[in-house]
C-alpha cells in the first residue's frame, strides 16, 4: 500500500492504456485516489486492478465515450460535484497522419469532438469548483505538433494547438486563484496512438520515439517544477523560453488602427 499522503482524487481520461494508464500508476504512487475514464471498460478494470494491487489507492472506473454528449455530460457532472477531485488529466484523444485531401471530414469532426470539445468542457466543469476550494490542477495533454503543425494531419495539429492555447489561457486567468494549468507536449511516443493514427510507431526512427513511461515521468517532473508548458523531448528548455518571449513581444505589436506600411504601399500603387 502507498505510504504517500492522500492528495485527493485525480480524474484521468483516456486511462485504459498508454499515457493515461501510466498517469494512473504514477499518480497513485504519489498519493492520489483515482477516477479513470475511457471507452474500453475491460481495459479500465485491468488498469484499476493493477493500480490497487500495487499502490492500495481507491480507484473508480467510468466507462464513457467523450465524443458522445451524454457520456461527456456524466463526466462533467462528476467534476462539478465530487469535492475530493484535486487534479484533472485531459488525456483522451486521437490523431491522424493522412493529408487533408485524403482525410474523411466526419472522422476529422470526431477528432475535434474528442481533442477540443471534450477537454474544453471538462476544464470548464473542473475550474469553478477548484477556484471555490482555493486550489486544483488541470493537466492537458497536447502535442509538439501543436507547434510544428506541418508535421502531421492538419486538423490534429490544429486541435493540439488549441489545447496549448487553452492551457496558457487557463494559467493566465486562474493562477492567481490557486488553480494550476499545465500543457504537456509529447513528441512521438511508443503507444497504440500510432496504430489508430495509421502509422505504427515501429515504422518511425527509433531515435525519435520516447517510451511512454519516460514521457509521463518527465511531464510530472515539469509539473513539480512549476512549468505551464512541458515539452519532454525538447533538450534545451531555453529554446521554449525564447520562443515564448518572442511570441509575447510580437503580441504587443498588433494594436494599431492602420494597416502596416507594406499593405498601404501596395494599396496606393
């Protein structure tokens, strides 16, 4: 049984395998009870049983498809009403590697439902009670393709860019109210995500594929360090600091009533 101090309850989506299942193990080891959410109930039971045997924490499973409105609403209700919840990990999601013209638009809409709508609604459900209780943490699993949007399918990249922006906005608005927000940006990670996306990770260069355990451990180290954005495969953290500084400086240059001179010159020609 875990000897860690009880840290409340962590609700983890996409918890039946891969990154979500590893988060469940690591968070239980840190002293969290768990609410594990995923579509595959059998796999959820396997993860729950393993966590309980190893760490002795309480585990509740919730079988839910976050792309289905009623299922999503059930999970939102849990976040609003369970006062023991101190941590939300928005991990559920899926990707694609096909170009725009080869992608099914209905499948892309499903991706938006899972990657964008679900974490947004769950964050909205969690944030008010966290603020009311004076603390809580929201971890959103984004992706490095949220920055390198040319790397994979454009809708997937756009969905993860949204998750990154949402997390930064949550931090901006809620940090002063005691609520933490962290975006985790994995690169290629050895999970069955790639099978669903249509490109098994075994087909990628081994030097670029991170073990899922290493990714989650790095993400938690970033959380411990107080990072708002954690990028496990980025070797020099100063690269992100400089990128963010440039972005914030550029954002201060948009408040002008007239177009830039380059446009005025063309309009006058």
